[in-house]
C-alpha cells in the first residue's frame, strides 16, 4: 500500500523507486490504464478500511506504480486518520474535486473514475 518508507532520521525518509501515474498512463494501453484507475480505487477503499483517508485524492501526484505494477500511496504526508472524514469523503465523492481528476488524468479515463 505504501512505498516501503524507511525513516532514516526524524526529517528524512526514503522509499522504493516508483513511477508516477502520469508517466505510467503515457506508457500503457487504454485497457491497462483503466486497470490502474481501478487499482487506485481499490487501494483507496483498502485504506478506508484502516480509517486512513487521503486529503486530496490526487492520484497523479500522490500515487505511483511500483516495479510489480501495483498502485501505491507514495505521499502519506497528506493522509488523515478519522473515520468520520472517510465517511464524508465517500458521501461527497471528494475524488471528483481533485486536481488529478480535473486536470491530470487523460480524458479517456475520466469515465472509468465516474463509475467508481
């Protein structure tokens, strides 16, 4: 789910090398990109089960694809741990207001996100 963060010091963290979703979208077919969006959604739901919610849902910025092709959350600095916040995000479909949905995700994939 995360990029295997290793906290070197109080202010330094390293993670595995991963590919931004925007780069992954350029290299993959439409079918593969649809799968990435679906995997992103599954990851979000999995995080919700732990009471973890992304504050921005910017999949193109905060999420990456690892060497195994799995979508992971890289920027865990923008998460919150509140079940009520998760319920509110679900009820309002907050991800549709994200920068990624409005600007960074190719238009050919917007309909995939709308089904989520």
